[in-house]
């Protein structure tokens, strides 16, 4: 791309996963981290640096101005030299000079490194600190799962092929092995492994390996696929599926009406069937009577194939390193499936051909038995089936901060009579069909972003950005955040209520507002604070107070603060008692321990913690949060933006 094309994209979209603007006065640490991230990001094909262009920080909306590079030859030489020498593998850049508005700028293309050369990292920092990935418009240090994904391209051993300590072949279930044979025979009656003995079959599947003593021992994949329930409970106590039924649209809105939970723990093939059956038995049914038929036919509101794909994807791509269950939460208006482990594939590329399996041994067994679709097609199938059924499109959220992936399936029929009647209120705006779809989804989910607009309307990034800005300028959306992290919250005008009204729409708006507060979001979220939150307890008045970064000094009687009372209502009884008993004169260590206990419940902003403790927000930051961060007892939800006004802290 030319410098002019890059500048036009920056002005319209801000920085993206493939474009970054820098001042270009010298080659500093930030530039080299971006080069590293572009070189590492799988499947992106590299990225562009535009040096000599800077963001206009005082502008209300994103904008860039051309400053130029005073010594382009020196800067270009320094950049090429450092890229060739600072990393473990030389990165060969394409550097050229161009003119913008009469000033010289540098256009730099960073090619993606070959799979066998990844991860690329800064030699001075080593691994893992010196390796970066490009996530949206940010350069983020590689996590352990990131490094595993990069090393897998070198055919390095995956986690699911590792041995499970303290296990023997007796921990594998003969019934599960027979179940695999049945599924494989249905998929391919002529498969040669059907003629092998059980021992040979287990070796071929990677379900067993020889240990240091030369004896055969189950692997992680073997135990997950074929293990006895008692062995799964002993070795992976939290690696189960929890089916949770919650009344209403919010997580436990009424403390007297909790939720019903069914815990499922079985070998993977049976677990998939049981989880799917639990969902289908509980879903609303659609009535149908085919022409010429005398008997009614009831079918689930969400197509059965969509449910199957969602369950299989959650169990196949979850992180088995994390001792946490897959949670299937059935609300009155939607189904949420949350699995541990963020998506190794960029959320912008979900549904495109190609898969990045976290558990290749498990994935291979599911592909062979046709439990899983052709690689990379599961997301596309879910979108197409929901569209065919007239449902709102599925929403996907990959949260690196919480290390979690969430799928939301709505029971809402798309653009039905009620939706059309509601949209008629905006007829003076002459909305397009695509814009109308975006409003309906935003009303249901509480938020809208560029990625979701593209998914539901099948348009490109530029078209989505223009449409969303038009809806913002029309007063239907409020813009939140900047750059590729931009998302939009429905306004009171769009929801058809006053700012101080409560009700169902208010809950949806609160859920959308909290999307950026509870996690480093890379997708749309309607309840991102997790199972321990209670967004319904936060009134619109409380939300407006939270948005003010300057908190007032605590009152003489902090217990009389209604904002504090609202936050205390979220806490379990024992923790609420500890917070209520905290006074102004307590040892810092005691208060720090209480802050950690709070952060184990859910992420909290500094202002919320200050309100709970009856202290000034700056005091909380200096005396409690910063020492806890240094000690590694808590972490930021947005570590790449430490000064973000929506920064929150979790244990």
C-alpha cells in the first residue's frame, strides 16, 4: 500500500491489526515490539508501519496529522539494522520514502516470519518476555498458549500429547474405546484402524505413550477422550461441563432465586452427547405442521446442528491446562457457552478457512469421527444455520485477559413483527436494512462493534465503520473506546426511555457498558464480568458515577453512601461483612488482603474499591493496588493500557 492509502485507512479506521502509525523521530522500543508482533502473528501476512504520522490526541474522534521524518535515511537505516540484529531471527523489512502533504514519511512493510522461524523475539529479553503478538491494534506479550501455538508449527509436542502422572491403562474405559469404534465405523466403515487391536488403536490415536520406564501410560488426550469418569475426576477435577439454568436475562438477579446446575463428567464422545441433550431438552420448541401431515412436529428454537457445533468447538478448543469447567448458561433470552482458553485464531478471522487447534490429538479424533466439521468451518456453519432459521446471529468474544472464549446464541427471531414496529420509530432516519439489523442486535446484546456489524451484514471493515458512525451521529449510539477497540452503546433515545428509567432495556445498557470494564475485550459482550457479577444491581445513576475518574472524599458515614450499598449487595455474606467492618485505621496488609479477596470475586475498578473501602481512589491506588501489582497478587485487565479510565483489577 502507498502512504496515502495507509493514511486514509488510519483516518477512517484508526490503527488496525495490520497498520500502525509512529512519530518516526527515532527507532525506539515501541517500534521494535511492533515489528516483532507483525512478524509473529499467524496467518496475518505481516503488517505496515507508517513513520512520520501521529495521532491528534486532542481530537474528539480519531484523527492523524503528518509531521514527517526529519532524517529519513538515518531512521530507515537504523530500523533495518536493528530488525536484522536485535531478534533471534533476522527480520528483513521493506522500507521506502514517500511524500504526504509535502513532508517525507517512511512506509515500512514487516513480512510474517516463516513458521519454522517463530517465535521471533528480542534477544536481550529472551522468552517469553521478548516475544509479541499483534492483537487488534496492540502489541501484546506472548502467553504460554501463544508460544505453544507458534511452536506447534515446528511440530513441537502439544499439551494434550503429554503424559498424565499417576495414571495407568486401567484408567481408560473399554466402553469409551468401543464407543469410538462405533463412531469411526459410522464415519468411515472401511477405516483401517477398525481392524487394529485396542492397544494399537490407542497408540495410533496418541492416547498412550511410553513413560521413562518404558511402560505405556495415558496421555492428556487419551484420558479426555477415553478416560473413566473416576479417573477424570481424580486427574482433572474441574475439567467438566456445567449446565446452568438462570431465570431471567441477568446472572442471579434475585438472591432468593438462584440457579439450577447439572454437572457432566464423562469421556469426550459421551460428554458431547450428554451436553447436547441437556441443552436441547431445555430449549424452547417451535411448533410446526407440514403440509399433508396430521401430526405436529416440534423443533428446538436454535437448530440442533448449531448446538452440536457450539458444544464440540467448546470442548475441542478449550484449554485443558486450566482447571476450570466449560459453562453452558441458559438465560431466558440466550444461551451462553464459556470455555477456558481464548481463541488462538484472531476473532476477526473466525469463520475463515483453516483452524489453529490448541489440542491437535483431541481435534484429530473428533474430525475422524465427524463430530467436528471440516477444519475452520464450524463458525461459518453456525452463522449460516442461525440466519436460515431467522435468528439473530451468534456472537463470539475472545477475552485474552480472562483467558476465556464465549459464544452467545440468542433465541430472538430476527426482524419479526415486533422488531419492525420498534424500528418504525426511526423512519425519519431512512435506515438501510443493514443498519436496522445492527440496531436490533444492539438492543438485544447491549452493545455493537465493527466486527459484529460485519458478521451480521456481510460487509467490509470500511462499510461497517461508516454505518456505525452514521448511527452514532444520529444519536442512536454512544461511541466507547478508540481505534480497533471502538464499540458502541445504545443511547436512551434508541432504547426509547429516559436516562433514569430502569427496566429491561436498562439492564441491557448496563451490560453493554460493563463490556469494556470487565475484560480486555476483543469482541462483543453482553455480560463480560463473569458468573460472580451482578450487573442488574447497578443502576444507571451508579454507572454515571463510575464514569467520573475523580472520586469525592469519603463521607463521614460511608455506610450511608447508596453507591457503596449497591456494591455491597454484590458481595457474598462473609465478604460483605469483612468490607462493612473495615475502618479507616487498619494495617495496610490487612486492607491489601481484603482487596485481593474482592478481586478473586470479579474485576473491580479503583473507584469501586475506593467506594467499598470508604477511601479516596488515589489512596487506594498508591497504598494497596500498586503494592499488590508489584507482588504479583493482582493483575490489570488491560495491561497494555495501564492508564485506561476503565482499568480494572483481578486476582
